């Protein structure tokens, strides 16, 4: 509920005497959860304070929630509606789980106007001591979990500032968690990838296991990841309707960890809502055509273009089986095990090492912008100052 001084030179009405002009603004949330704002212009600071008190009492009597009296729990409940419209379901669920488990138990009853450095530092200490039960013993939560809690609360309070519930974000005045870089949990995992030669060994091992149509599903799955750079969920979502000539339409993403109201895998748009069309190289197109023929022969009466490319009818191959196959093929090929997402990194790395334009790579990967691509893969652009100098010295003047 800020009181702000108005510049007399910019004030349209004529001002009598030498008193300053103030704007009193009150933000509140009505009974339906809608954000409202009322504003008054008055002369003199004391009168401004009186008007502020009157407005507070007036809206308090009406049973609405004033920001200064709003608790963190009330803010979280309001933020949940806003965040669900802004983010994809998986990200939204993770954020709300963090707020409910890491923030609300400790700060839920605290009024927003009572949040200060002392309160928030106490919260940081409690989070630092929080335990997670694994098996028969309690372990400290990871540094990554603590950092996520800090960032999530920061976003919540930034939302409160945006709506003028509080004048500034008090969490910015606190110290973030101290991270022990020697701990495995606090160090950033090094990006792993297969070179083209390593992938050839990996996919040859996969092909050696192809005795049934189920085995071929995994072979095709890993080929798509490497040749197209898809995310795992995007590959799960592919049907034969998504193949048109030599173009693959990336229209959806499937999450097996999240279920819809009917208990089925949750289907959403791709990350960043980037529906995209990407070209298929001929060798992968040949693999896809052969696999489609296998599915048609296996179920001639049931097959249609709504069948999953890597699956059984309308059901995708499963996460656990994909992980097991990944480990099996890597072991038999004599290769280090990499994560499923690292096949996407392998695709990008192969293109970068072959001097493909970064803008084209960004569009193919479905990144939100080119900055995301550069932030992820900048370490692969190895042009040194000496190389730059050699290029420039080749110019004739």
C-alpha cells in the first residue's frame, strides 16, 4: 500500500499553498480472487496516512484480503492459479510441490509485511537442516533441492512485488545457501555425448538384439533421438501421422510420470510450446519406412496412422525399458553409459562439429531462442583468439 509523492510540475490540477501532493494506492484481492486497486490523491503526508488507514479499514470490513495482512499461504494459493496458466503441467506441479513442502510449513502463517531478513534467514537455516527419509534412515536434502527452494520462493515474492503487495523482494537481502563445490551433488554434471563413430557401435549393438517388433521399437527410438535431436517425451508422442514425406512434425510431448484424469500418460505441447517441422535424413527415413511396414504386417486389421512409431498401438514404449536397453546396448558396444537426454546432446554436438549454423541448430532442437542454444553448447565452439586473428589477418587493405 504505497504512498508516493507526486511531482508538482506534472500534476494537472492547480495546487493551493505549499503542501506536497501524494498518491495513496491500495491493492487488494476480492472474494473471487481478483486483483483490485483503489487510488486516492491527497494534500500533505499526514492526510495521506489518514486516507491509507481509512481505506485499509474500509476494505478489511468488506472481508477482502489486503496485501499487508496477506499471509504467505494465501499468496501461494493465489500464485497457484497464476502459475498454472503460465507454465506446463510438469513444471507447475514441481513448483507447487516445492512451495508446499519447503516454504509453506515454515512461512505459511507469516504476513507478507512481516517478511524481513531475519525471518527469511531463519527459513534458510530450517531448509538447510531439512531431512529426507530414504529406506530406514534420514538424509539431508540435496544442495540442488535447497537451491530450487530458494529460487522458487524468490519467484513467488517477485510475483508479490509485481502486484504491489510488497514494495520490494526481501529475499534479495538474504544470503543464498553456501554450496560446497567438493560435494558431488553440488557440481554441475558434465555434458556427455556419443560421437558418430560411438553411436554407430551403439546402434549396431541394438540391431543385433532385433528379433521381435518390440526390439525394433527401441532400435528406431534411439535412431530418432540421434538423427533428429528430439527430447524423450517428443519421441514418445510421435505417430505415423507426424511423418509427411521427408518432414517430421513435432506436435506433442508425452510424460509417463504425470497422468491425466483417466490415468493415461499426460500429453502436452513440446517444451517452450515450440511445435516445429524438421527434415528427416534419408537413412532414417529408410529405417522409419521399414518399421512402418513391420507394424502393418504385425497387425494388418488394426494398424492405422495413429499408431505410435515407437510403441504398441496408442501406447509408447516405457521409460524403465528404454533405460534398461540403453545400458545393455552401451555395455555390449563397450561404451560408457550416457543418459537418454544425452542423445539429444550428441545430435547437437555432431552438427556443431560439422559447422552447422547455430540458428539452424536452435530451430531444429526447438529451443526458445538462440541464447538457450549458446548457453547450453557454447563450450563446444572452440574458436580461439589465435584462430580469430588468423581470419582477420587474411583481409587485404
